[in-house]
């Protein structure tokens, strides 16, 4: 599978940025009609905090000119992703959904819903980038923010013992509060069982065998060029297999995250000594979704109720930056380099963004030096 040729991107290349100083790469799909604030949170925070690698994204075909101007001066390579109806073959018998990424496809990848197709896009974009030779991270784009270069703590990508790293969400063994509702392991997750057992069967999923293991996040996967290619190839291959199976295996019933977790815990990404998971509260990424949003028991209504924007598992330094709770002072990832799923914390994090605007926005944004130098 790893040796099979990778097709060229089917998306139109709208802009190829000058080659950056670093061979690292961030890749993701952000084909929103308007996304200026999102670009500032994503691209602005990367560039402001010292990241000098590739940023490769999919954008709306009619991306506004002011957004194009911003991406150009920030050294972003971007492809136009045109949304189209999916092939009838993957729609027959499946349930309807208003979730765009599970209802539509992109031109050239009509046999993969957008949620799945974005991984094939990233696979092709990475292979088309000859100078993407370092670390890569395949990301969700809407709810991610960077306080530091996400790869600064990692050693040389070519010499890495582990070439593929999955980020753990908060689990029972990493939570910082005693309430068991503040974390969930994958074997106990109703969502995991709902999205996998109808497709693979109870015996294959065997959730009781991974009752003590964490949920892995599909929106921040890290690897070197070979590791990420392995991850993307295995995952996309499974998506294609899903489309040839029963309706229960197809989108929207089966989603990217739960398929990825199933494959990981079966060992299907291969090379177990080269593949690892990063415990919550450590390393390049801090996933804040579950710590911010969960179900808690209401003493008033005497039942579990959904709450969001919790702050009691967050740790801050004297400057207000968000810390990895399990890293010690002096660690290169003491300040969490990447914050993911921050949208579930909006009541407190939106004021935090306003207070720390210097982390992602500069007055009269000049862009990055190496872009200006190569253009001049």
C-alpha cells in the first residue's frame, strides 16, 4: 500500500508560496466562504510564534481577495476545493445529514465525503510538495491555535525513533480532577461503539479489551514524511473499503475519528515501535474539548446535563498562556504549543483571545520576512 503511486492533486493550485526555511508542514482543509478570523487564529498564530515551515490548505474557490492577500504574504500554499454532489454509489441507502462535510464531496474525489476526502487531499498535497521533508501535522482548521512552533520540541524528523504520533484526548489516567465524568476511555465510549460495532461487529471491535485506553484525536496527527504517508494511506484505503461494505460502514454513520481509533487499536497502521500516542497534557498538542465541555450531574435538576466553557482543568502561567498540566517548568512544551478544540471553551477563551491578540495579530500585518525577501 505504501509503495503505490500517489495521484496528483485534483484541486486547482491557486497559490504556491515561496519555499520556506523549514521543511516541516501543516496541512488542512478550510474551504469556508469567509474565514478571515480563522486564518488569523491558524496562520497568524503559527507565523507570529516562530513557525517557518510550509502551510498547505484547501480553500473556497471564491475565497475573498483580502483573505488571499493575507495568505500570500504569510507564506501559505493553497488549493481551491470545489464542493460537489457525491457519487450516487456512496449515497444509496445512507441517511441524510445537514452536516456539510458528511453530505458533500469535492470535485475529483466524488467517492469520498469531504470529512474523508480531506485526508486524501492532504496525502496528495504532501506528496506534491518536494520540500516537505520534515515533520508534518494533518489538522482540523476551524478550532486550532498555536502558542509556539508545534514541532520545536521534536528532534530531527529523519532520525526519529517514532515516525507517527497520535494525540490522546483526556483519559481517566491523565485527568487532573477526581470526577470520572471529566474524562472517558475509548472502550467505555458510547460514541466509539455506536460508530464502529454496526460496521465491524462486536467481536472485532471488542471494546472491553481497550477499556483502559484513551481516545485518539483525528484532528492533530503528527509524523515525518514517511509516517504521515503511512497514516493517510491506511486511513484512506479503509474509507474506500467502507464504501464497498454495508450502509453501516459508510458516511455519515461511520466517521473519521472512530475509524482511525479502530485501526490504531488493531495495529493496522503497522510498525508498532515507530508509532506512539502522546498522553494528554504533554507534548506538542493540548486537546481542550473534553476538559471544557462535558456532562456533569446537576444538583438542581438531579440529572446529567451538558455544560461547556469549563476552566477548572486549565493551567495558566503568569502571562496568561495556557500550559500543559503534566509538563514541568523548563520543558519545551510547558507552554502548550497547540490548542485544539478551543471552540468548546468559547465563554472564557474568546476574552482570552482578545487579551492575547499579540499571539496571532500584528498591526498592519507585514507578513513573513522570507516571503518579502523572495518576492523582492
